[in-house]
């Protein structure tokens, strides 16, 4: 691995404020320009922080997958309106069936 923006951000640094990453001119990786007044972290610390970020990111993949397939906010509003105001629960029940199918397709990790 190498220096990554995600690793530096995991350590609390902000891109463009604390650091700037550039592709090395010979195509051999990334060059970092350190802008922060704080001590520059070691490559090892950045790699460890990136691994932590990656683990957290991977653990929430199911949430991102679900989000793309859930019914839209507009569909939710219509279903709630029909259920609460018009007292027609069929659309609420159908919407919940769609949501549950997405949850079943992308289960939350144990």
C-alpha cells in the first residue's frame, strides 16, 4: 500500500488544507506535499489508518447497496399520505414489502 487521502483523512487531516497528493512524475506512486503545521504522519501510520477506514467502509457496504434499491422518497411520501390521510394501507404495505426485499437481498452483517 502507500500514502492515501483516505488514510490521511482517517487521521484527521484535510485534503487541500493539511496535504496535497500528486501522482509521481515517473508513474511510480504518489507524492505528498505536507501543508499542515502538525507533524507529518509516517507512511506506516497512514497505511494503518487507511486499513481502518477500509474495514469500516467494507462493513457498511450493505447500507450503500440498499440505498440504491430502496423505494424513492417520493414513493415513501405517497405511501404515507395514502396510509395516514386516506386510510388506505395497501400502498404502505406494498412499500414495506419492497423495502424488506432489499433488506433481504443485502443483509446486515452479523
